[in-house]
C-alpha cells in the first residue's frame, strides 16, 4: 500500500484528509507538527508528504527544508496546504511540488496526490 504522511495541527483537516485518502486506498500516517513528522519519516518513508504551513514547534517551510536536507528524503514530493502563507511557499518551488490555498478543492488535491505519489496500491 502507498503511504501518505499528513502533517497538520488542525485535527479536523488532518482527519478529513486522512479519511479521504484512505477511501482512495492509501495508507495514511499523521503528525500534528513538524518535529513529529520528522520522527514519523525516520520510522517509515512515505510516497508523499502533505503539510500545513502554520504549525507549532516547526512550520511547514522549516519541515520542507529539513526534508530536502536529508538525502534519504529529498526526493519526496511535498504538497503544502496553507490558509494564509501560500505566497511565501510559492517563493520556494525547490521545496514544494504544489501549494494549495485553504479552503482547497478536495478532488483537485486528491488528483494531484495521485499524480505525485502514484496509485494507492502497488
């Protein structure tokens, strides 16, 4: 099964996205801030990371920088979801494969995840 890591401190958004991805056949792991995401990555490397921008302890920009700095992870596609910081993220195309502004169209997001991560099952 293809695994997606969802990183968002807004539990409602994280759970909604996890549920939608699981309905598509993906396995989902969740983290509620960047430090937990790095711990999750050390345990299992997913096919793709979806992260929020504004989070406690480590924001999405810092998380993406940490992922790109690690040779084992730098290939991972990263999608950023942002309520207010999308413009900042778009200034860093080397970090993010896609930036979606909140509220986002779930169908478009799922299609982009499928494009970047591949099918849900191998």
